[in-house]
């Protein structure tokens, strides 16, 4: 579920952002949504547990009728889905990280800058702008703190990018929902338990939902 820039459906996006820094090339909110529509849908479905529908309130004459659905063994159904999902934690991370990285490409566009097709290109451009103090617009992040939280304060773009590369090459460990990723030198890039991966996914979905 990683980006395949040779896919015909994505060629127009690759062409739009291939020119690099300073080029008059846009990667707009529409492009973001079109490029990541499938990933966003898949991630949303993977995070959703079965649940009863919301209560329905109706008026019957002078009476208020509330219809409540209470499925027998719902908690067991939710636990079964959780157990089934657990081995897919690396997949959830990879899909989330892809969306996460493209949020920063969108930030670059909002700053008037473009980057190459690779995530490392985005990283280089953001680092360059940070060093020069030229990031003044933080959309799609809520504000400066939201940007810093996702870039380096809580999450680390560089480590998450490298961890994703290791995972897609099957270089990771997963035990009881605990995902550990190290580079070739043994440096730990990611050491998250299942709730941390799911929280990452939900946070990034929330930000992407505001695009």
C-alpha cells in the first residue's frame, strides 16, 4: 500500500511535482484527496470496530419513542475484530505514514514550494525552509504547534520515513502488537505498541479530514 508513481492513475500527480524546489508546480488539497482517496478509505475502515447504530428518536403522536439497538455479544465481536487487526499493525503504520508525509507536501505547496516525488525530497525541502525561517503558513496543520508536534516534537518525520522503508522490505519485528523497527546499524527507528500506532493513524486521519 505504498505509493507507486508508475501507476497510470498517479502519473499526473508525479508530473505535477517532479520539477522540484522553486518550480511553479502545485500540489493542492484536491490533488491530496484524489491521490490518497483509497488510502484514506482503507485506513478508516481498518480503524472502525463494529458498533450498534445510534439511537433513533421519533415522535408518535404525543409520545417520544426512542429506538435503541443492543446487539448481543457486541463486545465479543469488537474483540474479534481487534484480534484480527493486530497482525495488520505494520500495514496500518505504512498507510498512515504515507498520508502523513503527503500532508507535508501540501504544506510546502501552501508555502509556495514544491518537492520531488520521494518523501526524502519533501524532508529536504521542509528542513531547508525551517533553517531559513521561511515557513509562515502551517496549513494543513492547525497552527505552529500542530506542525511542530507532527514534524519533530512528538513524531519524527525522518525516523518515520526510514521506519516505513524498513517495514515495506519486511525488516521489522511484531510481537503481541508491539512494532519495533531498526535500521541496518541497529538504531531503533520505531518502538510502538498497538495503541500508539492506532493513535498515530487516528490523529493523521483527523488532520487529513480537514484538508
